[in-house]
């Protein structure tokens, strides 16, 4: 017998406060959830699969699968668990789901692409920044609240048109807790680049970014600037940068990183599943019944 439960209802090692917060988070609607959620598939009361969903940049409707664990020989359980969670979230207003999977994981790619019909919508290249000469006179400005609108427009304008429905952001999604920098043209006061530096453990830092097509060459200087800033606050840390090929100038970024001998850690496929809401339209024959409709040509 298969049973699917939110992890908050299972026996685990969470302390009372964490259990309480997870339970409150479980009760809240999607828009107000403040933490990720994990669901577990039980087969005869034994944990057989686990999935975690998190808001993508605090989105109210787009969610990223950040963890997926499957016991050996339990692949038949995976589709049931994924379908259950997607259906549950869709009922609450979610419209898009995506997952980033290393190309070396053929088993996971098979589950999401062939069994769950997730579509390939891009690739993500992860590079490690090490052995870098951090001396630079290049300066990035600290992100301010008044930058939100211009940054949001700039970010969306640099996404390939066919990828915008899934990856474009809204203004509120830039009000996150990441370290954020902007790159402006000093003369024209024009936005030329945006950088987010995210970490979950204060040891591993990940740069997400976009730069104006004509200023690609400044990527290396921006990396040096961010590396220097982190070095002032951390004795030891690891710095990575993500290149997402749904941005228009991703090929140039990859070439720059390769030329500077940064280590490619992984290439992952970005797989997505979208559900679009039907738009109600006012129609002259909205209440009419179809009496006859011949689809063939004359």
C-alpha cells in the first residue's frame, strides 16, 4: 500500500520549534509559504521516495524541485509521488514546475523526461571559481530597492523570447535575501548587469547573473570584484557561477569562462512542466449549442 505524506507528519529528528514552523508553513496558501515543503512516499510504512519543492525566487506560482530521493527498485513510486505533489500545488494556483538535473544522471532524466513528460527548456553550466587574481579596479554597486523595476525589466529583456513564459520574473521576486549587485554605465546611468550571490551555508556561494550583450567582457572583472568582497568576510569559501543558456548571450559567457580556465563542474538539463490557465473570452455564441459543424474543406 502506497501512502504519501508531508514530512511534518512523520517521525523525524526536528526540534519542537522547527516542527511547529513546518506545520504552520504546511497550512498556509502557496502565496504565503515561507519555506520549502517535502513529501514522502511510504510503501508498507517504509520511506521509499522523497521530493522537495521550493518557490523559485519567491514566485507565487513557479516552483523548483530541489530534492528527489528514490530507494533502489522503487521507480514505479516516483511518478505517483511527483504527480501527487504537482496536482496538490496546481489546485492551489501553481502553474509551472521545473527541475535541474546533471546530464550524467540518466536515471533521473528518464523519470522526468520520459515518464513525467517534462520538456527540455535549457541547460545550466556550473563553474568553480578558483586560483583567480582578484586585483581589479572594476566596481559593482550594491543593489537598492529603487533598482527593482529597472533590474526586473533588464533581467526579462535578456531572456530568449521562447523561454520567457517559464523564467521571467516579476518585481517582487527581486526582494530576496541574496547579496545583490548592479553594473551601471557611469555616463548614461544605464543598467548593464545584475548579479545575485546566494548561499545556504555561508561556505558555498553561487553567482547568478545577466549582462548586456555588448558588455560580456566585463564578466571576469565582476567575478573578481565579488570574489574580493567575499574574501573580506570569509576565511574559507567556495565560489561558483551558473551560466543558464536561456539568456541570449550565454554562449559568450561559456567561452569567456573556458578561456580563463575555470573548472566546469557540471552541465545540467533544465526540465519544465507548465500549466496555463484558460482565458475566458466574451463570445457572441457563448451560450449556443453546436447543431452542425463540418470540419472538412469544401
